[in-house]
């Protein structure tokens, strides 16, 4: 295959060279266990604390509020289950939405089996949460609201500033899954000052897989999720993934530093791709919000055909895309996100997600759209 175009950055990103260079010394030279007392251990321990400082600086928070995890799924589970069990004497009610990532939805389902009550809010047709509906759903038993900063499938961005402020006014802990938003939206915690917990994943921001971050605002009541040793100030046990921690910290530093410049570039490319698809391919429409949308997300529905056929045909042409969340790959069910915004199962079958990134060019977009048009026309002709 002579040409390969990657448009699945929401699933995972490549490892940046700067991140690799930062990690290298801790792969085979400085391999000491941070819990030891010898020099190798101290080098590893110091690297972790330096990384914690870098992440705190990037997010505009305190270093003691940063905790390293194994990834976004663990961060979400720790935030939701940890807060629920730590605050169950205050109440047993949790609020989320029907379009959350499965790591949030399944954590909430788990809590329902342990005596908690969960409200799953509907969303508008563009995927946005109604703040008024959220307000109506709150009770004196509500202890946690968990709503993603931006949706991983359709790219819709929520009004996190207003949502978190409402939670603060009601003395309710607020968690946001910011895994898709970090690096694409300016997430400064001095602006989003009422966010109590925030989840991040390394491999979505050109960092390594198997490493994540959970921001826990000072004073937030939360139980430990993994028990064992005294790592992470006694809050998260297990020998630290030193090179992963070093890598995610460097990745955070870079994406947060470049967010404004990259936002302009990706927004232009996204809008160009959306406009070209809608112009060149009949009976196509964009899923999710046009206004409140991640700068790299193009989720489009092609009526009359199935996404699996499109994806396989794209792959044969060297184009990497997806039908939605990579965590749900292989499922025969249509996307719960598309269903929640009113897309019928038949329409959902013809929806494809393209997500752009650092190596995406206008030339690549032109190639993808031209191939896409051929595929869609071919499948539609065959159906008649």
C-alpha cells in the first residue's frame, strides 16, 4: 500500500519525538523503583515529582492535586466510585448523561447495584446538556454530577463552566471526563475553578498508552480505588509507571503550550472537510453540534449505507477512520451516543467518525473525500 492517511486521532495518537526523548532515560538507564532509598530510586522519585509539577503548571492547579493512574478508564472509575463511596452518608444520587463514555456509564451501572440511584440525562439534538434539566434533576441526595467536557464520538463540547458553577452552588461534587478535550480546548483550572475532578489519558495527547491523570481538587472527599502500598501520597497504590509518567507530563506540557495555534489550524481543516463532504456527497449530514464542537471532529452520516462497509473500503485505500468509540469496537449495537441525539439505528449504521491531528493536511482531506465519494456512490448504486 503506497498511501496511508490516519484520521482516527480520537482513538489514539502517535508518540511525539519530544516525548520519546524525555522517556528514553527511564526505559533502561534510570530504572530504579521510586519507593527505594538508593540513588536510582531517588532519580525515579524526583522524575515523578518533576512530572507532577509540569502537569500542575499546564493545568494551572496545585501539584498535590495531580495523581497518576493507568489511563482514562481508571481515572473515570476512581473519580466516580471513589466519590460515591466516600459521600454515601450524605446521599446516594448521581447524575450523568446518556452520551458518556462507557467507562463512566458502566461505573454508574456498577454503583446502581450497590444501592446508588443514577439519573441519565437526555441531551439536545446537538448533544448538549440542558443546564435547566440538570438543575431539575438535582435533589438533596445528589452527591455527584459527572459529565464529559467533550463527547468522544460526535465532538460536542459542554458548557462545563456553567455546569460546574451550578454544582458548586448546590454543594455537589463535579467530575468531568476531559480525555478528548485536553490539548484541543484550553482547560485552565483557574477558569474552571469549580471542577472537583478531571480525567486525562496519555495516548490521546501524543503521549504513551497505559498512563493517565486524575486531578482531585483539594478538599474533595474521595476514597482510594486501588489498595496496597503507599504510592501517590497513599492515594493510589502500585509501583509507579515512571517512564509513562515522564511521558504524559511532557505531552501535557506540549499540547497545552500549543493549544491556541493548533486550535486555529485544526478548526480550519475541520470546517474545510465538513464543507467539502456536504458539497460533494449527497444525502450526508453532520452529527453533533456545529458551533460547540471539538476542532478535530468530523462525524458524518451517509444515508442508505452501512459504516462497516465504508470503513473496510476506506481501509483498503489506506484511510484509517472509525464508526465511533474504539472502546466499543466489535459491538453489533449501534452507537448509544447517536441514538441519544435522535439518530435512527438505520442512519447510525451509515455514520463514520473522522478525527484530525498533528499530521493532518488539506491534501489528505481532499484525498479522503474523493475516495469517500467513490465508496458512497458505489454502495448506493449497488443497493438499487
